[in-house]
């Protein structure tokens, strides 16, 4: 049971980290990104491929985050001047392009065969049975640091400008601020954070395939941000915890349902959908969101 709970904590923390990046982009800057999983893909594959070439895991982690940020820079510099709907379409396209590249470029990513046998953080420092607890501790430290710095950023003048851009960027332009530059910074930082999540995701999986990064992962992050409340970093953590509760349900369902994976997945999706419907009816801003800051109301 303790190992199972640790696994849930690890997965919840990874998706919380992943969703914090999306929350910075959408919740604070109002940027609709439907291809967020592309940053996770870059982070995961960069980390493991560098590790296989002898790069220490901590350097691989930092390089992966930087490359994910560079992808955000490449996307943002060419698309952030588009309207929100066009930006959403472009980010979906980029996400699928990244997935197809890692699926087909076998010389680099081993394609559908998957990548395995890479170094994990501090593996061997403790017995294998105790390693999940050490890994969870490392992940929670990184999540805590990212949360702390994000809270500092969004409460700073820089964060207040981001919120103003989300509300009405024309007013911000009239005040002499470079709206494009602020959006680009938010997009790059959010992408770098998602790249960090990709590193931990790869370490947790121990074997990575292109199908590990399907578009559904992006919309799981959107679900987490929507439940917790856009524009609230603490809300994202709560949303990630609630989302992981659905992964606990198999232990409490009848044996015949647990044995039928397809049936359970359908029930799981129905429960998530019901949660979102109830939220949209009673609290559309999410658990900790501010209704006045709900970006989709604009």
C-alpha cells in the first residue's frame, strides 16, 4: 500500500509540475496552448538520450529544460502574434509534429522500439525497494522550488503585467509595455517547466515510447488547471491531487470491473466529465480560481 501511495504521489507531482507550466501560459498570460505535451516530449527524450551518452542526470535534466524552453521560443516567436484560436491550432500541430519525429527518426530516438536502460537520479544510493521514496523526495523538492519561484514571479510587477495582458492587452500596449515580449517570456518559462516534468516522467516510466506522449496528456493538464482554478498555482496542486484520486478508484471497485480495463477507463472518463460539468455549473473558475479573472469569459 505504501509503495502504491508513493507511486500516486509521484504521478500527481509530475502532472502538477506539468500543469504549472500550462497555468503560467494560460492562467496568467491567457495563451491557449493545446500542444503542451510537446515540451514534455522534448524534455523526456533529451534527458534519456543524453544520459545514454554518459551525461550526468542533473546536467541532462537542465539541458532538457533549456531545450524545451527553446522550443517555446521557436513556437512563440512565430505564433504569439496570432489570435487565440490560431495559436491553439498551431500548438496542436507542433505537438503532433514532435511526436511523429520521435516516432519515425529511429537513428535518434529508436522509434517505436522505445528507449530504456538510462540512468535515473541517485539510483543505487539506496536499495531498489526504497528507491521510489527517494525519487519522490527529489521530485517534491523540484516541485516545491518551481512552485515557490512561480509564486514569486506572478506576485511581482512582471506577473501583474501578465495578468493585465490576459485581461486586455490593448490597455497594456497603451501603457508602453512590450506585450509580445511578456507573452514570449511566459511561453518559454512554461515550456521549460513542462520539460522538467518530461524528465521526471521518463525516469518514472523507465522505458519511453512515442505513444507515451499522446495529445490526451495535454488535455489532462487542462483538466487539472480547470479543476484547480486558472491563475492559481495552489489550485493546480489541488487539481492534480483530485485528478489522481481517479487512479485510486480501481482498488474500491468490484473485481469484475477491475478486470475489465476498458470498462474502468470508461467509468473514469465519465467521472472526470461529471466533475467538469458540475464545476462549469457551480464554480466555472475552478476551486481556487477568481471568476473575475476567468480568461474564457473575455
